[in-house]
C-alpha cells in the first residue's frame, strides 16, 4: 500500500481537529509533569539559605515581606509505542486488516508527532521483526510512511505474550503502548497486556476484524484451513453451526471490552469497512470524556448488523482536567 497526498491531507485535518477541538487528548493520556527547570509555574516553597535569588518571588516579598521561592514544572514528552501485528491472519479482508492497521498507525503517529510526542513502531507476530526507532517531529513523517509501506505480513502465528516480554525488556522509557491487532492469539491477549501494565506502560487496544470473520457466509461441507498454521479441518456448516460461531465471536469481542473497562484502559473494536478517519474522530470524542463508556453496537449484535465500531476509553488520572 502507498500513502498518497489525499491520505496526508486527511491526516493534517485530523491533527488540526485534535489540537483545536479536542486539545490533543486523542490517546487519553497527558504528558508527565515533573518539578524542575521548566517554565510553567507550579507553586511556592520557603526560602532556604543557598537558594538562587533569581527564583525568589520579589512581588510577594514586596507586598508581604515573605521570602518564597517559585517552583516550576517541566513537561516530559509522551512516548507512544505502536505494536503492529503483522501475522498472516492480518492479511484477511478487503481492505486487509494489515493495511487498515497500517493506516491507523500512520494516522495516530502523525497526530502524536505533530503534538511533539515521540513515537516508535514495533511490528510483531511470533517475535518482533523490526523497529521504527523513537522519533520526534513531523519532519520524520515521510520516513515513517516508507517504513510502514515496506512491511509485509509474515507466515507466523501470533504470540503476543512473547513479543511483549521482549519489548518491555528493552532499554526504553515506558509510555503509551498501542496494540493494533486482530488479537487472534491462541494464548489470549490478557497475559501480554498485564505484563505491559506491570511494567508501567499504558496499554491501549485496537482490535481489528473483517466482516467475513464476524459473519461468514459459508454453507455445506467445506475444509477450513488455519491461515497461520495451515492446519485443516473438514466440517459441515449449517445455520445452527453459524449461529454458534457468531455467538463465540461476539463473546470474544465482548471479553476485550470487559477487560479494558475493568482495568480502566482505552480500547477500540472496529471492522475494516469503517473509514479510518471516521474512527479516529470517534476516538477523539471519547478520549475527551471522563466516564468509562462505549458507543456503537452492543457486542452481542456485532456479528449480524451493519457497522461495527466500538470505542471505550479510560478516565483521565485524578488531578488532571
């Protein structure tokens, strides 16, 4: 896939909307603030012998005679890591889940770079295959696009836990970890996300699937082949079997929603037919709220009704407006 000028125009619009309307809160996370040599006033403390007199609040001293030192805070840029699933199952769909995930990665990374955050992209399947290193500034957008365009799905089975274990043991600062994946991992996604939480990352899950996976149009005696392992099974598909499958798939999506809400994590469930820019606008709207909630179809009806777009986000930490 190629990121053309029309795609770039959409990203610029999303970046402007994020700044002007939603105050850059797309990923529902504020930058870390620390007391230090910044320029934004924080509070006062009593003067102590040896303090730099340049930091003495002379206005307070002139009015009240109190010797107080002004304290400032600096704002640390946010590190955003995009864990991009490139396992073979992501090749399913039209557009493919992998192309859709790359579009979302490019869009979210563009907005983060425009907001002067640092971003990195980590393609994974059964292991981490490459890394776009931590980068800051919009001048690196084209190199990011070239990196994403060069990626391909690999003939490997998803092993999110092993990949996250490798990821968190790298020498890097923790930050926001956005997982873009169908989450079709036989071992489940929970252990991997728990590890991110334990290592003080802030996970944000984006589950991507195709309409054919939620509601397959299959009938009769067929052979089903696992796209990642090539294991095959002969089955007979009838209405009863389809009904059971749809219920299982809906429960899988619902488990993602319950997990994210239960741990106060941001999360999104989306079908590839939803335009990526429409999805991101919805994510912006949700991230500006303070309550845990989700919009779109109820998970129990996802498999059989029209659009599928569910966004749920965590509230901002206490003390942040």
